[in-house]
């Protein structure tokens, strides 16, 4: 019995060390970025093995206690027939460095079943739980490797008419500050949940029993 008390006390000590609040999903899906309505047929095609394209979004004030990333929708097409083999395609979330994606991958997204020959809204879902910080910039990066005879194209806004920033790995990278790729980023805000006072009273009592047992053993 004393061993069970000790184990429970250890859990309580860990919880106390986490502070007086924990985070939980608020349950409401919010939109962090959305320009899907700006279809233009202007696009970047990932032709080479080292090509990538990325677009910036921010959690802003929506995620005051952080957010759990939801679906990401990209406007994509396959240039030479329906693309069913998406094993070389990847969508990842990166932290932000000045004017470009950073070095750290925050998470990755699962691939859809196929990509058609006209621009369509293709939905990617997160693999596991991807938590985003409040008021923080992130990059959605699309990569297709190796080089293929059926490259994917990502639609973007007209020149100097975008809501975000986009960057490409073609020609060793390029930055156009008033453009963005066509995408939608969704997330569920996390809420800070106070730990009830009764929890601390129970924890104090159990810790007292453990310490009393140690004194008796001595």
C-alpha cells in the first residue's frame, strides 16, 4: 500500500511542477490563413530534385494559449496526367527564419490519394498532434523528390497581390514579399484550464502520508 502511495505522490509532484494550469483543446476549428478564393492559374512547378515551395502563416492572437494544427489545403495540379504515386511528395511545417523557412520541422502532413490535372483544393492532414505557439510565424513547405516526369504545381497569387510571403528553392531560393501560395491553414485553439484547489489539497494529504511512512520506516 505504501508503494502505491509513493507512486501516486510522484504523479502529483510532477503535476504540481507543471504549474496551476494545463492546456486542453477548445474544440472550435479556426482558420489561420485562407486565400483559396484567389484562384489565378499562376503557379510554381517543382521540376528539380532540390526544388521546394513554401508559404508563410501566423497563429496571431487566435492561439493565445497555443493551437493544435488541423487540415492544410493547397491548390495543386499534376502537370502530366493524374498523379497517383505521391510517395515523393511531402508537406511539412517549419519554424520561421528571417524571410525563409527555418531549420526545424515542427510536423509533417499525410498525403492525399491523388492529384488531378487541373488545380484542385487538396487536403493534407497532420500526422500526430502538432502544437503551434501563440503569435508565431510558420512555413508550409511543399517538396517533391526525386525529379519526376509528372511534377506538381502549386498555384500562387498574382504578382504583388498576395496576403502572405512565399519562397521557392528553385534558382537557390527567391523571396517575393507581397505574394503567397494558394492555401488554407486550420487549427484548434488550446485553452488554459485551471487545476482545481481540491487537487492540491488531495496532493498535500497524500504527500504527508508518504513522508509519515518514511519516518516510521526509519
